[in-house]
């Protein structure tokens, strides 16, 4: 890969490192603090008031860096549009929590409706760009043309991953570190296909997230908020679809998938039986309540995320199967 790609990541990293302390200080003065849910783990109550909406920091670093270094293609602007549309939705949600002190933010149906519109815009733009509706089936040599059913896959992947990263963002450093691992895998796939615009976009976002992660590790001095988690999930989904790894993305982002499934299973099982599968969902809270420290949970999930990313690359790139 070009040295410019490493320079892009480095610039984004240092921008985040420089801006983050300034934003933390500003947030404390404005009292933009996190409202912790009353039904969460007891140890999280001490995090009330921690500055939030830190996603603004790495998104700003990401935007500046990509505008400076990345090739300006229609695909480039499409990715930016979708990422920052989700970021705006997350910002509105965070604003409700911070200013109006509503710990759950905007209504779920309003959020889903907005995400559906974003996915619809993505699909119609892909039609204009001539994007293939062929989908590779993981662990086989088969490709299936979904045709008219392809938009359904786009809706599921975009809405699913955006919310999955949001669910995962419940422990210091968990969502950011896991997203970086998945983005590294997608960067590699984009590089193999010569999609330099996506390579630079991924590189800038990885560097910006790394810089933010320094301040988000336990004990976190800042949280990314929905403005960060929703945009990160959208970035993963959009890049994964554009590099034609729609189903492989489920493997690469396996941690996010497991977190989401834990919530779905918990709700369904509780409604059917009145009992719980997990001590608490999403899954990371289950291990917290079992007595794991935040660091143990985060490192364990990062390790799992690394394994999923490697399996996804191994499955998607035959020449790696040696």
C-alpha cells in the first residue's frame, strides 16, 4: 500500500489526540455529560456526567483528513454522505439525552425510519453507479444474483450494523476497538480490489478512532455517544457492501452480530417464558455481572473481534488459505 495511506491514518490519529482534550474540557464546562441508564450494571453509575458525543472528535478528524488525502470520486462522496447522515441522527439522539436528560434519547421508530431513508438513498445511488447485485456465499464458490431482493439485503446490513455498533458501545473502548479491527479487514479487501477511495476513507477513520480510543479506554474520559456509534456502524456497512463483502461482513463484524443476537434472544425468550437467557443483555453486560472487570471483557471481545476479522479475510481472499 502507498505511504500516503499510512500518512492519512497518522494525520487523523494526531488530529484526534490534539482535539480530544480540548473537547473534553469544553464538554465539562457545558455539562455535556452521559446519562447512565438506571437498569444498567451498578458499577456504571459512577460514569454519570462523563463527557459524551466524543464521536464528533474522530468524525471531524476523519473528515479533514479524507478531504486532504483521499481521491474525490462519486463513491467517496456517497460514503461521506451516509456516514455523516447517521452522525447527524446520532447527534440529535445525544442532544436529547444531554440537554433534555432523556437516557434513551429519541424514539426507536423515529431512528429506524431515518435509517431506512438512508439505506434507500444508498440503494438508488448504487443503481446509478452500476453496482452488481451478485452476492458471494461465504465458505463456498457460489454467487447468487439477488436481483430485486438486493435492496432488502442493503436495508438489513445498513440498519443492522448501525444499531449493532450502538448496542456494543456499552463499555469503555469496546465499540471503538472492535470497529477498528473490522475496518482494518475492510481496508485490506478494498486495497485488493484497487478501490483507493475506500482505502483512504478506511485508513482515516481507523487513525481517527485510534486517537479517540486513547481517551475512551477504561476509565474513559469521554464516550463516543450515538453520534459516533451510529456513524461507525454505517461506515462498516457501506464499505462492506461496496467491496462486495455483504455476507462476509457478518463474519468480520461478528462481535457486533453476537451483541445484537444476545438482545434479540433475551427479548424473545423472556416474552415466551418469563425467564432470561443472559444475566443482562447486550452480551458484554452478562460478563460484567458475572464478575469480569471491564478490561477483561474488552480485551476478550477485542480478541474475538480479531479472530472474526481474520476468518472473514481468510474466507474472502482464497490466496490467504495456505
